[in-house]
C-alpha cells in the first residue's frame, strides 16, 4: 500500500522527481568518478612502475611515492656506487618528466643499455629502439589512442620528437626518450630522478635494500614487490583529503536537494497529511511514507548515477583514450550507500515536521 | 441504553494574539448507538470545533468526552490517534481524498492504516452499496463531486467505525448529488445501524436524521426531533 502510494506521489510531480533523481545521480557520479580517476591513475602508474621489472626503486630523500610529481633529481654518479654493491646486478637511472598537455603522461628518460639490463628490454611492435637524440618510443596503448605511427613527429614537452618505435605497454611509462635528451631539455645535467635496481637473485631483495640504505641513509628505498598495494590514496595524504572533500561536496548536494525536495513536498501535501491523521495514521506511519519515498528517489538516483558514471567514462575515454578510470563494485556500492544515507538524513527533518503537524490545522490548509 | 458518545460541559478556547476566544462554551450532549444526529447553527458557532473534539482530532480545553467508554480528554496524542483509527470515520465538506490515488486505493488506504488487513468481502459490500464498483480505477480528478463524496463515505465506513462524523458533507454538492449522499447516509444508518453525527447548514438535509441539535455561540441551545 505504502509502496503504491509513494510511486503515485513521485509520478504526480514528475519534474520534482526528475530533478531530485538527477541531483542524486550527479552526486553518485561525482563520487564514482573522483575515486575512479584518482585510484585509476594511481594503480595504472603503480602497475607500470612494477612492470619495469626492477626489484628495488631508489628515490631522493622524502620523494613522493607518486614518482612523477617529485623532482629533486639525484646525481647520476650514485648509480656507479650502487652498481658496486654485493647483491646488485644492474642499475638503471631514469629521469622522469611529467607532461600535462593533452592528458597526463609520464615520460622516462632512459639509457637504453642499463634500462634493458634491468627490465629485460622492450618488446618492439614496430620500428626500432632509441638511437637518435630526437627519438621517442611510444607504447602500443598510447599509439592506438593517439593514432601514432612510426616515423611520425610527436610534439611533447615543447619539443618535436621522431617516433622511432612502438613498444609493448607496461614498462613504467608510456613514453621513452634518451636520458641525455631529457637532461638537456630540463637542464638537469647528470641527474636522475630514480634508480631502478635488479638484484642478482630476487630473494636477495631485502639484503640488497639494506645495503642501499646503508650507502644512502636518507634516501627512499622501496622494494617494488608490494608497490601496487602502497599506491593508494591513503598513502598520499593530500590526495586522500582531496577525495574526502569531493565526496563531502557530493554528499552536501544530495543532502540539500533531498531536504528541499521533501520539505516542499510535505508543505504541498499538508492537507493530505491531515487526512492521514484523521484516518488514524500514527507519526511513525507518516515518517515511514516520507522516508520510503526518499529511499525510492535516492535509489533511482543511484541507478541513474551508476549509468551516468559509465557514460562519463565512455565519453572521457573518447577524448583521453589513455585515461585510466577505475570503476569498482566496492565504490558503486559505497557511493550508493552514501547517497541513500545522505538523502535519508536530508529527509529526516521534513519527515519529523510532517509527523508533528496538527491534524485540524493541516485539514484547513489551502 | 448507554450512549456511544457523551460530552460533559465541554469547553474549547482558541488563542488569537492575546485574546482567548471560546469556540465551545459548555457543551453537553449525548448520542445513542444507531442514532443519526444533525447539528445546525450559524457559521462560526463552533460546530466544526465540536466535531473535531469529539472525534479526537483536537483536544478540549476542559470538560469530558466519552467515546465508547473512553475519555478522550485524558488521552495522549498517540492514544487519540489509535482511537480515531479504530472508532471514528470522518467525512469532510471538501471530500479530502488523496489526489494521487484512485478510488480503490483511497478506500484501501483506510483499511491499511486500520491495520486489520485487506478484507475483500467488506470492500466489495461497501463499494457496491455506495455505487462505486465501476469507479474503482478512477482518480478523484476524474470523478464528480458526488462520486468523490461517496468515495469519502466508503473510506469512512470501510473499517466499521463506532461513529461517523460528517462536517457539511453536502456543502460542496449540487442538489441532486446532495440527495444521493444524504440518502446513502440514511441507508447506512437504517440498514447497518451506523451511528452518524452530521453538521449541516441545510434544514432539508437535517430532516434525513432522527434528531437535530441547534448550536449558537459555542453552546447547544436546544435539541429537537428532526421531523417536528
Ligand atoms: N484555529 C483557530 N484559531 C482561532 N480561532 C478559531 C480556530 N478555529 C476556529 N476558530 C474560531 O472558533 C469559532 C468556531 O469555529 P468553527 O468551529 O469552525 O465554527 P463552525 O464550524 O460552526 O462554522 C469561530 O469563531 C472561529 O473563528
Ligand atoms: Mg465549520
């Protein structure tokens, strides 16, 4: 009975219903997209870093785990010292640059020989390895997304590169140039942002890491085995706060819209509430009707919002094909829960107000 | 016979600004089970207020209201809500149907609130008695005034209340629909023994009942037999 009544009520005011549902949908989409984009970027970057194939990563003191954002390069000569450690088999210095034009891309400046010795080398899909200072290697995902072919010119970091080859994705970055070129371009002569280390045996990783820590006391020494699990927003305080603020804004939208929607509804239905009371409906009954209606509206909003999130992802991927957006069941569920709880909270005061109306006054309401 | 409804020296004050305005000034009436009583009187004399107080919609300022042995003036708001649910059926001048629900659901809602579950036999009997069987899927906006009031009547009696309280039920109806609704009220009273208290402005309407109470300035001034 209540089910039928609340469905009829929502159909009775289609514009109000539509606006409320859309507002909740936007709330849900905002949460799913903010979380999806940040965690997508993080895990994508983490997976590629792990994919380099190194056992240990060495970064300058207090460098961010989100490598691309931390500059402060180290002298490349450190690499030679690392090479001499007992358990270290190979060391590859990499200079990292961050390209933010037309998307978010990490560019690795590498020495082809050392990078090969650590990572096992690229799988070439087309073209050749890096040979000339103007050469750039592009991974297959990037190439497909930007429709890049070998021999083409790629303008990146305010520089025209010649696409020498297309390589299998997964080796740290999507774009690779010679380290010397990148050093020159960024004025970081003889500098590297990170050293990737390959141990002589992978079960020597812990021992090797200890050696490195002894050699370079304040440096960030990270075994890469559990790297992905470390790359979460909770390990990046600023990012975690950003996500919380965005979720807070989304919840505020949902809360305010359901509050206003249900508030105007109970004013509009004052006389109907009086009728319910004259029929002997209890306060609980009236609260139940209003909260059920809110739940219905929010649920419709959540379903719409999940659809809208996937639609947004499709559109974003059309524009930025390499953008990693991670929509997980967990966050669909959480965003839905947040939206419904926020909505119910917004409807609490209107529901309470409705249940307390004086029946005689309510029946006299015009 | 024990009265089904009895008031003793009932007072109701309304506060308007700093003034206390009495709407009821010592009303003592007694209504027997199966009676059909009309209340007449000029506008503003306190008829609706009396109906609200005896139906448990409003609280009296002083005096007693005994409905089926229960003293409403001693009751909490929640207890009066329960009493309305189980013992009182209201009919209003403005019909007061829920506009989003069709006839069927407007009547079923009363059964749902009453809480004894849906009784198809009772529903069937009431709908056909009030001539609504063909109108069950219509919303109030698709019904004439007379039909809407018949739905309201069905809603009021569906849960077999001890007493039906009707506040100018024909006040918004044309002559023909008024006659139909009044005839139905009389039929409910005669055939089912339904106790009814009806407010009306129309002396002709008052003749449908057994007895007329005249009110003036918040008091019952005399009782008379309807046909005298
Ligand atoms: N909520 C209220 N506040 C103040 N005065 C009221 C209120 N309701 C009714 N009254 C006053 O009480 C008196 C009786 O009103 P009412 O019972 O509606 O009369 P009737 O139904 O006989 O026309 C009138 O003088 C009216 O102005
Ligand atoms: Mg009145």
